[in-house]
């Protein structure tokens, strides 16, 4: 997976018929790359992922990689709170040429314990075609993946990073526990952008 420092969780624009506006999205992609974005997360919460159908997501992801045309990292959202559904969709999305990785959220609502999180990600990773990025956002999911759990999952070669939304203490702990070239630690909190660079993350 190529390296990226500044990854934008891109919005998905719609027209007045509630259809994805691909012309507007192309203009937005070009603008963001011109402004220094070197990676995208597409179809996540900011990108209307929860409101898109399965077919809309597949079409969006397929057309999006054509828009980016190799100019930036492309991470496609494929996570849910259903392990089987996430496993199947992550495998399918990984088969789209031009997708570099998939973003898989910690299961929300179900509130799994740490062993349950390990089981979820291990199952998804076993059939994934592209690297997985963990998305830990306890304020939205209701559960928090602990740094030691992240470190355990980081040993899986198919799990190559985390988007972490939490305290600076947890962020620092995760970086300390996962210091190897194959694992990336990004913050999802804008206010932590400078601090994470000093800690050795992205």
C-alpha cells in the first residue's frame, strides 16, 4: 500500500434527483489533489456511506478510482456491525482495480469486547483482497478498541493501519506499540494533526 500523509474523507455530492453527481465529484477530486491531498477515503460516513445502497457503493468506488487515476491513495469504506456482511463486502470491494485498501469500522451498536473485535477483524482479513485499515471511533460506535488490541491486530499482514479518533494518550500508545513499516497510524481528529507528526504517526 502506498504511503499517504494527508487523506481526505471526501463527500459524495448529489444532484436534485438524489443521484450521485459524478461531474461535481471529479471537480472536487481534482481540486483536492491540487491542494495537497495524497489519499482519499470514499463512501464513509462523510461520504454518505450509510445512505448508499450496495450497488451505488460499487459503482461509486469503480468510478472514483477512474477519477483519481493513480494520483492518490484510495481507501474505500466496507465496514459494518455485521461480520459476515463486512467480510463479503470487503472481499468484493477489494476486487475493484485501483482500490488500495478498505476502511473497516469497529462494530457499532453491538458493543463487542476486545476479543470480539479481534475475532471480527481476523475473520474479515482472512478473505480480504486488499489491506484493511481499522477505524476506531468510540464516540460513534459506543466501544473503544484498546491500544493492546490494535497491537495484536497489527501483527496480521492484511491489517496495515488505523484511523484513530480518541485521546492523545491512546494515540501515542498505539504508535509506540505498532512501530514497524507495514502499519500506519493516522488520526481522524483535525486538532491532532500536528501532534501526531511529532509522535511519529501520520
